[in-house]
C-alpha cells in the first residue's frame, strides 16, 4: 500500500470507481494524459462512491453554501486522484502538483470561489504535504457547469522520473 493510500485510509477516505457516464454523454478522450513526467488531467466533477455525479447540484451563492461547495471540491479531489491512480498506478509517483484550475458554478454576485476550491487544495496539501502538494491555482466563477455540478477542476502535475 502506498503512502498516499495509507493517508487516505487514515482520513477515512476512499477513491471512487471509474466515472459512470450519464445516458447520452460521450467523452472521446482520456481524463488523464501522461507525457513523460508531465501529467495533465481534464475537468473532473464530484463523484460518489457509486461512480455517479455526487450531489448537491446547483450554484454557489444560490442553492448552495460555501461549506457545501467546499465538500464538493474535496469530492473532486478524490475523483481526480482515482483517475490518476488508474492511469499511473501508484499515487506516490506524483512528484509535484503544479497547476489547478478550479471552476465554481456561481450565482450572480457570488465572490467566494477561492474558499470553495480550498476544498480541493486543502486535501491535496494534506495528502502530499506543502512541498509536493502546494500548487498554483485559479478559482473562477462560471455561469454554468455541466449537469449543474457545483465544482469542476483540471490541472497539471509531474511524476518522479
């Protein structure tokens, strides 16, 4: 068992199974692309233990609170980690998290996107520590996100050679 797997277990967290696509949705690409030691992951949303998109759904500052958005962002981190594990095998291979682009489904006037995306960043830093887990980041508001999910995150990291 890898160090990251042990930390996840110690936190009482489990990685979700592969994402179950909604009926009619086709994604003609891989969620993770590895190019040497560089890894890019496409936008991920919150997933439940069943592999489906996890509630709650809606806009931050509208139907949802910052606390609900924060928890959704944590679920996004678990979804990303699950995709990475399926792609690279061992999450301990991750040398450094470089860039995270966090998108928040925001009602007009909502300005707390950074506090929402902290749910993603805080979990990654808790798992990898500040040296490997701290990353550059954007946290932006979007008028809509697919299927009314509250949070979507994409990014880039590197592997040990």
